[in-house]
């Protein structure tokens, strides 16, 4: 067995084993392995694997991919439906841009942190977005917000997974979820969400880089955000519904209840999940427009074209190994080869696979390859946490007083961020996202290479980071 692959043999009530793409140099939490074994106990499960950023999540670990026959598991999608990545490629060199000034300009247009508002929608407009995603933004014809002046043309849909539009059903979305999502478009969120200005440090695959419009020294923008409070509400409600129905006994764990896709509850969840995905696609599209506005203010005449937009935290019906299965990717990204991208701009190169490191480390742009069929055409979505938020930053009382210090000192955090402009909403909690709290992205990418999950195209470094 390759050095970058381990196999958990079936034991007890496990219906299948689990394949782990990892190495001896990457930490593996016992809790994540327990959750992975729970995923292997789900009725109708066909395959389970773990990407190299594996760490503890809710129900199943972050970095888990599992395929089922005819059932959907809300917890294996998670709360932040279509939390995903978008990269904008400019035609300018990073050395010619004032990254700090651009970041400050973005901060004026994009609210950071949880619970923020930006682009208000009435209920009719919200339902249009939930039903149609990115395509709805052009149809709304808004002229009361600057974002609409800087939207990508509709041709950008070819560079968004699923064209930025899935079969959303607003009719299966609760009133509370709609209330939470109605004013959150154009907001970043908190946690690990970010906007990052980057420089292309090195190009490894010149042919693919050229096809994607990448070059060394180039200024890029990477955006990570999702479906905000709307997705969280949908996830919470449908996980509770799955628990209440309990279609089969025993369940692997209370969190891993599932619903047949052809049941009324299963069909409703898919419609609500797609609505959450559409809201997230539209949110990143508006964030991209607001970033483009700030770039043009500082770099008149510059281009900032969409390279790709890829979701995480989704369940999709796909064909693998000659059969149709439901692939759940939680904290994982699709990584299709060129053959699976026929009819798109990436038929020759393979799908762009966007893997950020931490806010103080390198990020990577990769391409899907045929060898990844054995991993359900999936790859990791980032570096993955190596310590919890509380362990990293410590525990505070509500008044801000420190109850227990974190493992990362202020001096260590400052050294990790040296030379990088950091703009954040909450200085008290920012160390939760410190580079030291994450796995070594270089080691993670070594596994991606060695396990043939994707091909490295380019490596980037952060210049300025905006966080919640």
C-alpha cells in the first residue's frame, strides 16, 4: 500500500472499510477516526474515504467523503451548505499593487464576522435567489447597490460548479431560515471564512497555468464563504427531521440519521440543500463583485476574471465505479479530471482544485486528474485544523477576561503573520485561526501529490487577509 494511504479494516458494525489519504507526519485525532468508523456503519454506504485535512466535525469528520445508495445524510453535508472557494485572477503583478490599501477598501464594502447584513432582499427576490442562484442576480435588475455594477457577465457561469445554479426549492425552506438569509448576501461570515490577496509565487505546470491565465508574480484574490445563517438553519432543521424519522435501526450515531432520497423528507432536504447552495453561490458572486470594485478603484483598467468557484459541503448524485451513488463531501472538494469536464473551459486541463493553507502560509491551485477516480474524484478543501479553537486561543469569560490561556502566544502569532496585512472583525478571537492551529500545508500537499489526488499548477503566498 502506498505510503500516503491507510486503510481502516471493517470491524463490528462497519459495513465497509475506510481509505485514509494521509502520512505519518500529519496528526490524526482519535475522535476523527471514531467518526470515520461511524460513517462506515451507515446502511447502504458503499465507500468512505478521508482527505489529508481530516479533523473532528459534527457527525462525520471534516475531510470525509462517503458514497451511499439512495440515502442522503444531512450531517454528512453539514451546517454551512456550499461553503466554498472562489479565485479571481487579475492581469496585474502583485508588486504593482498596494495590497494593504486594497484590503482596507474591501473592508469598507464587505461586512466581516457573524450576523452581518449587506445586500437586502425582499421575500420575492430571496426566493428567486434560492431557486436559481447566480442566474437570479442578473434578473433582479438591482441598481441600489454597488455590487450590481461589477458583476461578472453571465459567461462566468461556465467557471462555477453547476453553473452556480441548482434545483432549489424555496417551498421547503422554513420561515426562520428565510429570515436569517434575507439580508446576508454580500457578507463574509466568521470562523475560517476569508478574503485573501495573494501573489503567485511559483508555477509548476506551465501549460495549465497558461490556459488558466496564471503567471508568476500575479495578483490573485481568494474568497472563502458559504450560505451563512441560512445554511446553518437548514442544516439544523433537517438534521432534527432525520433524527425524528429514524428510517433504520440501529443508527451509527444520533447525528448520522439519514433519509431515503425518494422519501418526502429526502426530497425536501435536497430542495432545501440546493436552495442553500444557490444562496452561497450568489453570495460569493456578490463578494467577487465587491472585491472587483475595490481592485478597480486602486488599479484602474485592471481585469479580475473568475478562475473558478467550487463548493464544499454538498451531496450529489454521481457515477462512480459503474453505478450511480450519492457522494457526500464534507470539508472536501470535487476534483474532476478533464474527461469529466467535457463541455467546459477545463476539458483539457481538468477542474481547478483550490486548496488554501492557513492565513499565514502558502495556498495551492491544482487540477483534477484521471487517477483520482479511485478517491471518488475528491480532494481536501484546505490544510485542516490540528488544534481546536479553544486550545489555540484559550478560553475567555463573557467580559473578555482570560480564563485559560491558549497554546499560541501573541508573539508566536505575530511572527507567523509577519509581512502580511491582517484585517479582522474580532481581535479577541483571531488566534483561533492562527497559522499554528492548522496542519502544515506543505505536508498536506505532499500527500495530495503522492496519493495522486490532484496535480499542482501554482503556489501562492498571502499579502493581505480579511477575516471575521
